[in-house]
């Protein structure tokens, strides 16, 4: 699958899934806009990508700030003249009971994970509509389908992302623009480095590499599907939860409450 001649914008590009996605798209010849808060990390990534002989643009941007996103999108369009794929990947979680988290901590997750996606989509969508082509890939989580204790506010942001994506996909039918959500299970990245996860085991034996998810994101950029769950076998668990919630929800709730009590 070649992306030569395509312009790809990736948020949260400085590490983890974002950085891995940049590498996968670069291998396929895409021009890349690297978007994240940490400019020094983006510049390191840009050096890594130099061997692929592609065009890159480093954009220091906090996606939770609508004015920064507006500036970043203008820079991208000015340099590349188009936007073919937008990967809304920036996101984070704070672990804790709703009763213990501050309102500001809950708001901050929604601001980055959900509204950051909204800001980027709103700023790049007009160009896609003008082109009559493009694809929006929103990186959610299996937590978009399971409300779990300890990460309720994170789940809320991903539920919102999935719902927004589904509605937007319907609106864009016939425009040449696609929308696909990539929902992985636990991924081995710096996501769990936040101090709130200190008492939790970092990764389960079934956790994924960032590269595995990045490859799913590349596939999503050409997919007609609304949601790609990684790994695909987990789709069975999502089906079971929606079909038999009175069985699945108590089991999951009990397991995660036990983890919180440790």
C-alpha cells in the first residue's frame, strides 16, 4: 500500500502509537506533518524519518488549544497544499475514582482526547471537502465500548469519539471522505507512565506493540469500515457486551474493582 503523493497529519506524534504511525506512513512514501507538544521529540523523530526521503513538517501544538490547532492546520496547508489523511491520535488518561479526581483532571482528558479531535477535524475538513477526498482516522480504544471503574473519564472521552465518528461518517457519505476509528486494547507505550497508574501493573500479557496498532492505522486510512478493533478477536467481547450486558458488565465491574482495591 503506497501513500506516495499523500499528505498525512498525525497528532500525538512524539512517541508511542503516533511515532510508530509516522514511521509506517513514511515507509510508504507519505509526506508527514508531525504534531505534538514536545518539539524536541518531534525533531528527533524527523531525523529518524530522514532516511525515507520524504517531506516532513514539525508542528509544536497542544491540540487541546483551539487557537494552536488553527495555526497548525494553516501551516500544514501552506506547506503541502492539501490534507489526505488526518490521524487524531493525541490522548492520555488519569487513573482514579471519579470521587477522587478533580474536575480539572476530568476536563483535561476530555479536552485533549475528544475536543482535540474535534478541533483538528473542524480545521482540516473544509480542505478535504474542497478536494472531495480524504480520510479521518480517530484513535480510540476498546474503552470506547466498555465503561470501566478507575478510568471512567477516559472511557467517556473515547465513547464520545466513537459516537462523533459514527455520526460524521453518515454526514460525509458521498463526499469522498472516509472516517474510521481504530480501537486497540492495552498498548505498550508511555501512556501508563502517568503517576496515577503507579499502583497498577503496567502491561498485561496480551498488550500490543505500538507498531501493531500503527499498521492498523495505516490500514484504516483506506478502509470503508467505521471501526477497526485491534486485535480483531476482541470484537467478540464487544459484541457480547452489547448483546448480554447484564452478564458481561457485572463480571468486568467486579474484576476492575478488585484491581482498584489492591
